[in-house]
C-alpha cells in the first residue's frame, strides 16, 4: 500500500531547543499509525511539525508532494486535520458552531448535513449537547467534539494527539492498549528519534521491546 505521508530526516524544536533529531516514518494510505513513547519523547512535536506549526528541517511529503515549509493553513487545505493535546475546542462557541467550523472549507451542504448525522452516530452525546456551549462539556465530550470537527472537514488524514484523553486514563499502558485496538503500524519514539517500528502483525513478537521501551 502506498504511503500517504512520509517524513525523512525530520528535525524540529522550539527556539534553540532541538526536540526531533532526524525522525523517519511513513503512514500508509488508509492505514492507522501510532507513535508510542513516554512523555517528552517528541510525539506532540512530530504532529506539530507535520502541520507546519513549528520550524522544521528535513522532508515531509503528503501524497508525494512536499509540504514541509508550507503555512499551516495551506497544509489544512491540502487535507491534514489536527486534534491537538488539550482537545482544541472553542469553549465560547456551541457544539454546533464548533462542528460547523470543521466544515468551513466545504461547499456541499447536503454532504455536510450527512456528515453531521454520521458524527452523531459515532458520538450520540454531541446531538444531546448540540446547542450547549463547548466550555461546559466534560473533558470526554470535548474530546469527542474535537474529533468530530476534524472528521467533518473530510481530511486525507487526521493527526490525533492523545486521542483517549478525557475518555480513558492518560497512562502509557492505557494509551498503548487503546492504540493496539486500532493501529496497523507502530513507531517507538525516544528522545526525538524513531528507535524501532513494526507492523500490527508483529505485535506479539515485539512485546519484549515494548516492555523495555515503554514498560507495558
């Protein structure tokens, strides 16, 4: 299966502080890839680098086209949606208004309406809270809203930072258990580098590595 996204020799950081040190990884078309690592390993920085939110060097391609160095708005227009750690909902807006922000680049009203219904199928609580201010939702409900808003944009790919936050405990073991139910490929990140990677079919044979790297 061809790669939708590829990063080669990706470096990034904040000011003079370097966080990523030549990361290489690929996300297959139609696949689910999980970045695993302890807090501070560089997972969040990797997602921010893909979105053009921080200065990078190295190469990032989306569908074979380079996106490194492009503005975040341009990357979004090209089909990358990002659900950041901390959910990223607009607290002062209602659930409906947040969801409509996800559809702002779309012109197919009927398709948007159908996708709203699809999101309510995924997250029934959002229908119940449709007119409610997002800031009054629980943490788990805000996470549902952030994911729904990203999906309504009909992106080519969605970057989820701590997708289980507010829905399940934020522990390395819990995050790994969640990832293992959905991912088909894993990369282990440590000190800003990818130190190992394997497919889901190799998961059982890789448990010793996971225990060593993550303690799971």
